[in-house]
């Protein structure tokens, strides 16, 4: 928002800074040890992606020319086997791998809320027609 407003006024934004640090207090308004500890940082994420950093995460903080700081990225190595154009969303115990060829791999326990369709077939109804409970109401 700030950048959009600044650019729409024809102003040129000043220098931005980036600093690597470690999360010392996790959650929605984390604290990060940069050159000193910065508390209650705002977390920036892509649209539709929400992230709550946890203690020990290695992160990158951005600073505006006015001195406002945002927690923007988590650092780390890409998972083995991740190819160009692919996305891997992960936590410590779960992951979703969106593959460039159109495949999706899920890691961890999977729960489906709503109807599950495979190639257009409602799996719950197909199981029910065979006398197998789909787990509804359990």
C-alpha cells in the first residue's frame, strides 16, 4: 500500500534495506533479532498465503526509508527434487508440492472437507453405493 501510494504521487521511494535475522517470538506479530531485537513486526505474505513465523526461523526483514520494518521472507534451502517453476509449501510436518508438469504431492495427514471428486466422480457417493462408510458423521 505505501509503495503504491508513493508511486501514484510521482514520488521516488528512497532506499530500502534488507536484513537477515532470527525469530525470537513467533506468531502474528513476531519479534526478530536483527542488529537488535525488533518487536511486533508486521508479516508480509503473498496474496492468499498466510504465515506465522515460529521461534528460530531464519528470516529477512525489509525496512522502508521512513524506518518501518516488515518481516517478509523465511530463508532456507529448497527441498531436494524441486525443479524450476515449482512451488513447495511446508511446515515441519506437512507439505504440498505443486509440480511444473501439473502434479500435486501431499505430505502428512490429509483431511478433506466438502466433496472429494476424482476424475469427476464423487468418491463419497461411490463408496456409499458400495456400502462403505466415507466417514461422514464420525
